C-alpha cells in the first residue's frame, strides 16, 4: 500500500450550510476548491469539524459527494463515517467507497462504554462495508469517552485494511506507542502539531488548519528541513491564534467560519444547533484572530 500519499497537512473540512442552515453542495464545493488552492495534502471529511454527530446520514452523503466532485484525483480524501449505530456507519462507509475516497475513518461508539471486543466488531463491521478502502482509527478519548489501547489496536491490525490512527489524545507519547505497532499515525491536537511530527506522526489532521493552512504547511516544511527552532516559533504563534479562536461566546467553528469570511474566503454559513453561533461581541474576537493569522502569514510565509 502507498502510505506516502498520507504524508502532509489535512484540514478537517467544516460543515457548509446555506442561509437556512441546510447543507449546501455549492458552498462545500467552493470551500473544497479554496483549500485545494492553498496547497493542502488532502481533506478529512465528516469528522468533528464537520459537525458529524449533529448531521443526518443524508447530510453527510451530500457533503462527501460535493467534496469528491471537486477533489477526486486532485488531493487525498479521508471520510469519517462513524455514527452511533453500526447500520448507518456501514451505509456511509459503502457510500464513501463508491465515491472513490482514499480512506475511511471512525471513532468508537460513544455514550455507552463498550468492551474492546464490541468496539473491534463495530470497526470491523464498518470496514467490511468498504472492503477495498483503507481504514483509520480515530482516537479522541476526551470526546468519545473511550481511549484506544495497544491491545485493541493489535486486535484491529488483524484487519488488513487498518493502516493507522488519527490520534487526538493529548499525550504525544501515544503517537510513539502507536507507531511502535507498525501503523501510520496522524497528529490530532493542532497545538502540538510540531511535537507530533517529532514523535513520528506522518502528518496532521486538524480542526484549525483550514483557518491558516499556510502556517501548518510552513511548520511541516521547516520540520522536514531540520529547522526545528524556526518551526517552534511558528507553532507557538499558531497556539496563540488557537487560544484566540476559542475565546468567543460562539463555538470555535462558528468563529473560524467568520474568520474565513474576513480573510476573503467563501461564506460557508454558521453552525448547527445545539452548537452556539456567534453573537455580536464575537465579531471583535474574529477580527483579532484574522489579524493575527494575516500577520503570521506575512511574517513567516
């Protein structure tokens, strides 16, 4: 299998809504092209940043179809297909494979804390619905309530389609431990992108990348050149920007979507309830964040 295609920077695609709050294929396509033009490696579609747990199966299919219409054959597409039941997850997995995505991904089932054998069956059942497509485990214990263990990863490795882990746990050590099991690992927490690369991550999948892809691409380029101090300085500025993005009343993705509009990017709407949308006082936070990003890009890129 060609693992080299997964090396790089993968923005997590934000949900794109029309003015009535419904998924907009046209806005998805515009946003996809916007990110392609930024030079990213690929996109992670239908994950946390895509507001997946608040969307219907049809919403998620519509989004992925629009992405693939623009991106197929141009960049790598990883489709997150997990729902909180196996049947819907299998439907999304089969749909993703039919569209020709490069890989599918899945969190574990949330709410009930299932035993490892049940989680493994859930993931293997999803993979079986897309038998010709790479499978990536999404480890995000702070939200899913379940952490990927070495014993569970070893069980999943019996499935030849399982190639790696999107690791969003905060300990960088987890990246090294998962890599020791001979799988590829994507760094998840954007605040530790550089640390994740240093620990052996093949690249990153992140929820703030789309607001400032230039900065993450620059950090990775400097890392590959061995210029760690220069990369560290940019990473620290990225962290300061993230703190600003999280400082509004509205959900971080609502803030980021406004930042992208300020930057001259496409209008991709707000966020879906129960996520909190912007209030008037957030507009200043958005402007400050946009200014910080512009200043950093001008300084480093």
